[in-house]
């Protein structure tokens, strides 16, 4: 069967306006960066990695906090009050290699933990989609707004806040499932 010139041109025009993402075979590239002091945030990061499939990057400090939680709290409060952020081990990954970046850490003093602040200060998200997740014991009252103020050039998605008691009782998976972060073949994150 021979196609008419009109049919051929119409088909070519239709192909030109169909979004290229509908033919994409590659899944989105996702970076999952996290800092964890007690292991709670690490646990959530590992569950998220299994849920969305991501490259895991642990944010590590050049001079880690002491294991004594009171001393660690004193040091982190001093860092917050003075704006002296801790040095990190190594450089953060190049976010231009990823379509979606998930960044997680504990909530300290009702805000972003200083190791996460160091990571955010050193990272230019260049219009990438960024989703934050955090673990907390008392209240995450200023976490999301402070995170957004420090993450340069990011397109923000809704945050995931998990109470450590829900984590201890095995309910973190439910929170992750209901978070609504989904990735399409465009590499842009969608929320449901």
C-alpha cells in the first residue's frame, strides 16, 4: 500500500508535536543524598532508594560529631548560632548528572541539621527537581522553609517528614508510599 503525500506529511507533523518523552527508554537518574547521626535518616534513605531506585550518596563530615549526644547537640547548636558550618568529606556529586535529587537529614533545633546546610551551601541545583525528607523527634517547624532558602536554584517538590516514633514502629514505609513522589519518563518528578 502506498501512502499519499498528504498522509505522509500529516504523519510527520504529528510525530513532530508528540512529546519526545513518550519515546524515552531511559529511566530518570535520581540522586539520594543524606546525612544521618543516629541511623534514622539512613534507614529512610535506604527505604527510599528501594522505592524509587536512586544513586545513594552519604553526606559525611570531615570531623564527625561525638557519639555523646549531649556534646553533639552542644556543638550543633553552636554551629547554628555562629553560622560556622561543618566541613564535609569530599565534594558533593555533580547534580547536573541527575534529573531528580532527594536530600534528607535529621531535624535539629527545629531546622535543617548543619551537615545538610553545608551540603546545600556547596551545591547549585541549577533548576533541578529537589525533594527533601527529614526525620524528627519533636517538631520540624522551620525545616522546609529553611531548606528552601538554602537550596540554590532548585525546583521544590513536597517534603517528606517522618517522626522517629513512626520509624521505630515500622510505619515509615507507609509514609514513603503515600509521599507521592513519582518519576515519569521525562526525568521530571511528578507529584500525585
